[in-house]
C-alpha cells in the first residue's frame, strides 16, 4: 500500500516511532495525518512541525487515551466525521513498567489496556466501515519482546505477545476481505520507552546486546513505510532479530538457557539500581 492520498491516524504520535512515522507519512503525500497521543500538546507540536515543513495544513494533533475504549472510539468517529473513512490506522502507543508477578494489578491492567486492548478496540470500531468498502489497513506496534522476551518486564512481555497474536489473527481472519494487517516489532530504537529498559548507564550495553544496535526513529519509520508498501505482515526494525526468532523455535530449551544467562549479566550490570 502506498500512503499517497490516504487518510492516516497514528497513536503514540507525540514522540519516538510514532512522531517519525507521522512525519514520513506526510512527506509521502498522505491526504491527512492525524497525530494522536495522551500528550495532546506533544501531538499538536508534532503536527505543527509537519505542517511548517510542508508549508500547508496536512497534519492535525488530537488527544487520545488508547487505554480507554471510549477515547479510541471518539478518535475514530471524530476523524470519520471530518475526513471520511480512515485508510491506515497505526496503533502505536505503548507502555513499559519493569514489572514482575509481584507488581500491583493496576500496572498489569494499564499494560493490558494500552499494549493489547487498544488494538482490539481500534479494530472493533474500524472494521464495520472497512468491511463495508472492502479495504482498510491496520498497523500495530508490538515489540521484538512480544516474539522473544523483554527482560525485566513481565507485563510488557505478556501484553506484547498478545498484541502479536491479535495481529496475526486479524491478518488471517480478514485477509480475504480486503483488510491488511502489519505487526511492527521494534528492537532497539531510541525512544522514551527504550530508556525504561536501558536504565542506568552501566547496564546499557548489556541490555542492548539483546535489543540490537540503537536505531534512530527516522530510520525505523523508513522501515515501517517500506513494510507497509510491501504489505508485510511482520515488520522488523532489526532484521537480524530473525536469527534469534529461529533459534527460539529450533531449540527452545537452549534459547531459554541463553536468556537466563543474559538476564544474569543484566542484573549484575544494573546493580542496586536494577529491578
């Protein structure tokens, strides 16, 4: 799919991959780019910078709390009323918390709502129009941690695995009805969320041994747009992660053993500051 002349919505658009993708969608001549984020001021700033760069009012910033279904529905309805049926919806917002089974339910619930249910709610309110016209494109951001694991964050790992599963189910179920689905699984991209995992400077190199070389959001955005153009069902910012995916499948026990060793090294590097 080419984004030219398309109506595009991006959540989590105030920073990181979302902001970079919003800018690139606009540069690729989308008809309208809606930058949505819980941080409304940040979303409006991104939209303003896009418009200044292009010299015209193509982008708009809006508030959306993707952890609340009413907010997701309102975003989709409001865009539909002002600009028509959304062509491409990029469910990109996410949260991380360095959690474990002892972490309070509130933290787990927030991860579940933002990282997984936000995708379900988006699909729920997008599908009727998409199925009616026989066309629509859903891009969801999971994580390489949703295919492998995210060391130190149980809620993130669990909900991102669920996000991958939901994207696959959507692609299979609606693929012959004109609905296309891409699941983005970033590894090490320089975003506020990555900083949650890298933590103290002494542990940064150890953490990134799993996440791969740190990539800037603009490069990640280019890979996202290329994946959409190819209608790839799985988009990896770091293709080298394919090796680890294959190792996990081919010898699961060995892969678990390797991750145990990596987690031990990470904890040692983090010291008292670690989780």
